[in-house]
C-alpha cells in the first residue's frame, strides 16, 4: 500500500478526486413519482437473468436518502461526484411527456452537490433505456438515437447551468456487446446483427447528444466514458499480435475511430460491413464532433491469442499472468492500465481524460462495525500510483473517480458483489464507511491540504 501522504504529493494542483455511481444501481424507487420501467427493470424480473433474482426495485434507497448519502460522500473529502440520470424518470416512455417529478429529483441532487462544494459530473445514459423504446427495437433502430437527443435536450435545458461535466454514454461497449451479442446484460440479445445495428445507433446517438449539449449548455464540458480493453497478446508471435489488433478494432476502435477519426476500423468493416445499418450522409460528421474530455473505466487486463476457429476478431482468451484476483474473479494488473493509456494516446489525438471508474470487488462484511477491506486499499493505491506515473509521463489525466461510492446492484451479479467504499446492509439500509473509504478520505484530504 502506498501511503496517502506520499501518493497525494504526486498529483498536480488541478487534479480532482471523486467517486461514482449509477442511477439503476443505487436509486431504488423504481415505481415512484412517475418513473416507468427500464429494460433493466424487465430484465432483472425475469428468472435466470440476475443472480438470486435480485432487482433494482429498492437498491440502496438513494432516491429517499440523497442528503444522507451526499453527507457521507462529502465526509470522504472528494471534490467531484459522477452520477447518472435515469431516462425513465425524465421521459418515462422514452418519447412523449416529460415527467416533472423526475426533473425535480435531479434538481435536488445537483443542488445538494453544489451546496457541499462538489463538482457535478452527469452521465446521460448508464444503461436504463425506457422499456417502451425496447418495443420499437431499442438501440438496434435509428429512431432511438433521435429519442435520446430529445431527452438530452430536456436534461441540459433544465440542469446545464449547474453541471460541470457531462458524458453522453457510459461504456458503449457494454450497451453494444454485453447487451446485444453476449446476452449478459439487458435486453439479453445474442446476435451479431443486433450488436452491429446497436453499434451505429449508439455512436449516432452520441453525436446527436453532443450537438444538443452544445446548443443547450455550451459552457458544460462534454465527453464520453468508455471501458476500452487493455488488450495484451499471450505471446510475442505475429499471429497473436495480429489477433490483438483485430480485438482492438472490434472492442475499442469501433467507438474511438468514428469519434476521433470519423470512420469505422477497416478490418471490422471488412468483416461486418455487409450487416452494418446504412451510414447516412452526415452521420460520421455528427459522431466525430470535438469533445472536451473523455473518461476511461478500467478494472482488469484482457489477454488474447489467435483462434482461427472463431469469427472475427478470431481470438481466444489467454491465461492470467498474475495470481491476484478480486472476488468477482478479475485479474489485478495495474501495469495494463499504463499500457492502455499510452496505446490510446499514441493511436489517437485525444483531449484531456479522467479515470471515471476504477475499483475492486471485495465482499468483506462488517466485524464489530469495521469493514477491513485491505485488498481494496492495495488495489486503489497501486492503480493511483500508475495514474501518477502516467501524468509524469505527460498524459493529460485530470481526475480520478473511485468505483463506487457505495455497494450497489451489480447488474447481472445482483447484490452478491461489492465495489463500494461504503458498505450497504440491504436489509436495514445502514451505511458503514469501509477502511478503504477511510484511506481514500485520507488521500483526498491530504491532497486538498497540500493545495493550500
């Protein structure tokens, strides 16, 4: 573990420390104040989709505990909060009437952050698509991109005067592949055709959203948050290196090439261009509008080798190189974060970046009121050390958000897996700051004190 005092001294004065959450994972109040179901409400209520048939119906009850939770967050000494806005609260059917009660909730949340001196970073889409839109084809149809644009216009018109940062999407890879190709996330599709259709709709929706944000709130810093894979070949063979290039295009390039180059990757298009929906005139210009920042969510490396039996990108998973794993089974390797950031900046002309999620799943429970999650402290300190290395190497990383503020609904894993700095007892809703939260507080406060 790196001492918080020593670590804090490695970051520049304009750096910011924060924590992150997402609406469906913490809010609960799934049927209150005009909110209608999202695809995750439907998905989590289907048998066999989510561990233990857990749902986000109540989650952390954050909807009713905003003030308490923000007091806890402020007590950690953080300067910024990344949260998401639930589309089904704002426009419950995805299109049609706007729900004033939903807007009022986020008014309260944003104003409460401002009252505590906390910078606001709002994610406009963190996977809770209004269920009504799924009946029209969801992200596989072009009309959803225009429905999203109207929702973004509504949100930015209401909150743009108080938001410091906004991202269009959280992890489009998950929306496209985890949800439409691998069937693990809502809506649970397993179709390359569906995923390729969703790919272009999501990219177009991003571009339309950027346009809407610039129109409604030109002073808000606009970005997108991606969970790009740190793709490392199993061997140094030319075959494995070529496989990793294909995997990069498939997993990372299909988002960053359109956004920062105005085109889709060549090898990807050679493989799947015949099933890609029509790219209409002006689409790529919309998608590639300049951004003020981008966010990287990083947890683990991906190790691939060539597999000629598989469809493009023709890869197979390789073995882990480290023997340290989190409780969700993810390999711990902070060096892969360094590899990925350098690779992305070498490959693209990118603006400033933030680490918008980074954290570890460890499931320790309170013992005599104390949650001793030392492995999470080790994980955070090691990865923050790499972030400091990257800044010293000239990479423009401007902030770091720990995932997550609190334990929450971990999607298909339900409530089994815990990533929070704060422990949630889901039966009583009691909150307990873990030792990792205390460590993060010491880091943030040491950093703030050093600034003065």
